C-alpha cells in the first residue's frame, strides 16, 4: 500500500501537471514547426507531452486521500508511451 497525497497536495499537483502539459504542448508545437514533425527534437517533445498527459490522467483518476495499490494496467500504458 502506498501513502497517497493529501487533498491539498493532490490539487496542487493536478494544477502543476496541467501547467507542465501546456508548456510541453507549446514546445512540441514550436519544434514541430521549426524543425519538422519527423525531427528528433519534435519527436522527443511529443513523447514528453504524452508522458505528462498520462501522468496527469492517472493523477486525476486517483482519489485524494485514499490508499493506492500498484496497478498492472498503468505499467503497460507507461511502457507503450515510452516506446512510442
């Protein structure tokens, strides 16, 4: 069993991840425009955006203040995102 975030920590992290996602979206758009969508920079930026989006989604699905058990489906989604 893992110790979850408090309600305040959960809310703060949701806001923080949303901000990071927005910044990575802007970065990804810029690199795709300037270097092309097939460039290494653009691809890494897109992968970073996918990862933070998955993290944000998982955090939104977790209820603040409740114990969290490790989940096999989360691991498979992360592996898919990293290999993309």
